[in-house]
């Protein structure tokens, strides 16, 4: 029974800090470059080449010696002999001498003697290219001494191009591939077991019982799996445990090999709430039980000794409570385990458009929809009923309004903090 342990009743900030202090970064694994997208880099990436590997053209045009074209105008063009034609992927056959030019495409190597590329728009386009009589008339000289990108301008051999802790995005992939890395060492993402409990619950394959009025769908199973996937974690759904210690223990045992366990429901003080008892039997060191928040006060956190000491997040069973606790506490912890340093949902200052009434003593997190007013101010409206059983209030929400515990209520027109939900962009420090 939950009553065998006194409630801790810690604050939301204390719960957040205790959880983050209670998780550790996972080990590294090697992944193919494209499969590393979204992971956190565990190694330094050092270039073994110069980028670009040669002096190259920044324009389609004609590579010249600047001294040969200065002063060129449409009325008095400088005419040069074109001695080579170099598309990208090819190399010049010779250097450029005085009075000569080479036609080049963007990215093509430029030969010795060149210190400028005249864009084709500033020429007559050239005549008889590819023959001994090839010529080009330079009509403007502003590109003299420009549009040559020097070797190593982007990266020098031996330079660090990606640091440990970098979140691998498309730009990181571009850099890693350009220096020849086909695989990267990254922090492994947590494999997270999800367990719901309740005799009244079925998965979707049992929806006929819902239609018959005998059961309800375990929406928390699907919501938690979705939140984990949204956070780029690996969910492992353990099914639904019955409201008996034996069934709960059997299902918890299935979490072996996972990096964390989330349970939903069975953690309050009801006659059939057996989760805390079973977790104690699994040698769980419980850091806290009960947080001064609404929704989600019946929350616990600890480490399951019987499963190798993995973190355990004991969430309430009400759908909104589960979703809110995940956003505020679980997602940041799992991101920290995956090596991220920016783990907190962004916070924004908003003008409250609807009054929210609550009792002092618990920090309240009503669900709100954000919209921008004409003057640029961000405003927040309640999404309807704020009952912890009304999942639609979360489905419509952009953010959680923060109502401090010493107040409980907030009036329309007040300025308050809203925590944006859904994952990104993330912050390095909590905003609530």
C-alpha cells in the first residue's frame, strides 16, 4: 500500500532537480552517419583534409590576373585570350599568363597566377571558346581580385570541426561527410519501458469491450509511447498489468534490458494501488513520492535495484496528469541520459486571457493555447475544462500555464509564464 510511505510533498522545482540529479548519461555507440541524425556526438571530429582542397572559383566566369582587367568598362573593355575551359570536377591544364584567361565554373579549381574571377555577366560571354582564337571581352573590373575561394578557407587539416555534445543535425552531417566520416560515435538513446495498470483498461485490439461499455482504452500507453517517440527515445510497451501485485511484478520484470521504466497509475492510496509496494519489493530506492503540483501530485521517482538500478518514473493514471508529468519531469531526464545539455522546454511570458481558479498549496499547470496579438504580445487561453481526466484539454494545448503554489488562481489580464510543450526548441536552463 502507498500509505506505508509518508508523502514527501516536495515542490515541482525540487522534484525536477532530484530527477535530473538521479539520472546519468548513457554510454556511446557507433552509428552510420545518416543513422546518427538527432543523436548527441560523443567524440571530437577532426578534419584530415583542407576544405576546400584547392583554390576554387566562387562564380561562373573567367579566371584572370587582376592587373589585366583593372579599368575595364563597357566602352573600353579588356580583351583577353582564353587558353582553357575548366568545368567543376576538372583541373586547369596550365597557369594563366599575362593577357590570358580561363573559363571556369563555380567550384572549379583556379590555376596559378589567378587572383580574380570575373562573373560571366560582366563579360561578352567569350567567343570561339575551345579554339585557338578564343577571346573574352571584360566589360567591368569590380570582380578583379575577388571570387577566388582559397584552399582551407572553410576547414584546415587537423582542425576540430565538431565537438562532443553536438546534436547531429543536417549541417553536422554535411560537415562530417565533407571530412570523410561515414560513421560517428554518439550517446545511446534510452530504451524506455512503458507500463500501465488497471483492470478497467484494454489496448486498441480490445476496443469491442469499450463499445460494449465494459472497458476503456489505455490512452496513456499510446500517449507515453508517442511522447517518447517525439523525444526521439525508444519506447518498449510492456502491456497492461492487472490490479494485483503479482501481475504488476510480472510486467515490471519485462523491463529488463531497458534504461528506464515509466509506470502509469496505481501509485495513489487506493485499495488497489499496488505500484509502490511492488517497486519496494523490486529493491527500489524511492527518492520521493508526492509533488505539490496539479495535475500530477501522485508522482514518484526512484531507482529499481532489481532491474540494475535503472531510473523509475511513477506517474499518476489520469491522462492529463501523465502527459503533464512527462513534459515537466520525464522528457528532460531522458534527454539528459541521451547526452543533451539543452533539455528544458522553453518558457514564454504571456498575457492570461481566461481566469483560472484553484486553491493555494499546489502549483497549477492549466493547459493553454497560445496566440499572438496585433501588438506582438503573446496571449494564452485555456483549452476548456482543466480536469485531469479530460485528455482533450492537452490535445488542444500549446503550453502549460504556470500558476505558483502560493496563489493557486490567476486572473484574466495578468502576465504569467507558460511552458511550451512538444519538445523543441529546448533550453539549457529551466524557465519555470
